[in-house]
């Protein structure tokens, strides 16, 4: 049977939640799903600048179990279901300097935000997806899950590696029950936060922002495409993966990095 798809409004009637959806790639993903016709809910710790843009906003710190439960309860009590969950929230605040510069708090806070927050939300929303035999879960991981930078982001890289592994395991369990689960691993993304990071590097090294950008690209082993990704490029991949056009895709980690990872 041929499936008829309305490409201009293909997510009409769907309820979607995007965590970390007020800035950077998360905002771009939320905007992309809204454009495709979904009713979009976004979460973050702080109110989005410039308003919600037609989306429902729930203030939450998802590194805390009680805030994750708050989001789950509010979404289900308001909408009765969730069709699309994009676990986009990511955080790396631990100091550079390798293993000896890190304490338990650095590890725990990073694991809470990058691994346990998605696990808790999945656990809260999966039962109703399984009951309806319908749903899509996206885990936004990172190429650092397979290409770690030990000196600067050791806990972050380890948490994203765990997220990729967990995503595959969860897919094996729930795909036969009608729920697709996928991971997306971006490389370096050009956001306000990354530009601020470059500015800090430039100040500390007495160099230009352009030289700082080259130093980061060199640390990654180079980006064959020659530049970081734009948030909208990540959003376009996610928009496809949650759509009916990707109905046979599940259990896969999609790397979108301009060719950074040097292996197959």
C-alpha cells in the first residue's frame, strides 16, 4: 500500500517536546517541527528570549529528577499524549585538564544532564507511546561519543557515548512495540555559545577569533567541509527523522559533522 504524505504539513496533529529548545540547535529543531505542523512544547531553565514563538514553554532544570517528572506530568495532563520526544538538552561545564582536574560533582552533574535526563523522560513518555504503538524518540548525542577530547570534555564525551549505547538498546526493546528510537551525533555547531567559547579562547591565547576557530577545528582533527554546522542543518535532519518519510529508520546513530570523524 502506497503511503500518502503531505510534505508541507507532514507533522500536523502531532505533539512534540524539544528539551533545551530555547536556543541553538534546540531552538532550530523546535522551529522546524513547528513549521511542519506539529504542536511544539519546549523546555529550558530560563524563559526564551523574544517570546515562545507559538510554542508552549515549561521552565525546568532537567538535571533534577523532580523537574523531569514535572515536565512529564504537565505534558500528559495538558495534551494526553506525546508523539515526538527530542532529547536535545546537553551540557558541558566541567573544567579542562584531564581526569585529575575533575571531581565527583563534575561527573555527576554532567551525567545527570546528558544521560539521566533523557532516560527519565523516555521512561515517563514511553508507556503511552507503547500503548498507542506509535511514537518517535530522538537522542541528540555528539561525535564526542565516539571521538572524545580527553583534555577538555571528558565527562561530556563519556555521557554522550553512554547515550548512544542506551539509545540503541532502547530501540531494540521498543521498536517491536511501535516506537522508533534514533540518535543524532552532531559535530561542532555554530551557535552563540560556541562563538562565546571562541571569544574566550582568543582572549586567553591573545589571538583572533578566526585563529581560535582554526585551533578548535585542528583539535577535532579538521572538518573537511571547512566550517561548523549551522543549527538549521541539524534541525533539518531531525525534521526528516521524526517524519513519516523515515518510517523504517530506527536504532541508528546519525553522524552529522561535515566529515570530522575520520573513520567509517
